[in-house]
C-alpha cells in the first residue's frame, strides 16, 4: 500500500454572498505524518491566486463529521447528514468549504487502513523530526 493517500474531491467554496463555487480539491494523508491531513485547493479558490494547503488533525476531521469541532484556525462541522463544512480562518479572512460527507468518510477509512486509529505513534520519527528541527534553528 502506498505511504500516501491523495483523494480528489469536489468542494464547494461558499462565497460571501452565499453562493457556492465548485472547486476541485484534494485530501491528502501521509503515513510519515500520521496525525495530520491536508486539504489542498487550487489558485482560483484563494484570495492570493496561489495553491493553498491547510494542515490539520485527522481526529478533527473525523470528529467534525459528527459534531461541530475546532477552536483554532480550522473548524469542521456537519451540515445535515450529507455535507461537511470546513471553516478556515486566516488573517485575510475566513473561507467556508462544503464537501460531501461520504467522500470525507471514505478518505478517512483509507487513512485508517494505512495507519489505524490509536497506532499513529508507531509511524512517528520523533528523533528524526527533532534532529531536523534543531538543524533549522
């Protein structure tokens, strides 16, 4: 099994006037970064006209399928049984993105097949990460 899951999803960017602009997006997961997921958006979904990637907890994404969660830059909540809303907060403003809950669930199932829930620490390289951090300092 590949150490990376890259799942294309159709997302809906909710504009300030309440319209939904369809944008292609991707959800990504790497076995060597087992606690995080990435939501990746193309330039047309950003204010700056560049690709945007948000990194946040896999647990946050999973919990947000069931109830509103998040108290930092990323919030996730169900919007009825079929839609999940991701809310991204940045200095430039807030972005609301809709995704099909079935796509999110399917993506999470793939990540759990790669790194089971509760087994993430087996895939962490704390010594290597600490050495890299100290080299950068």
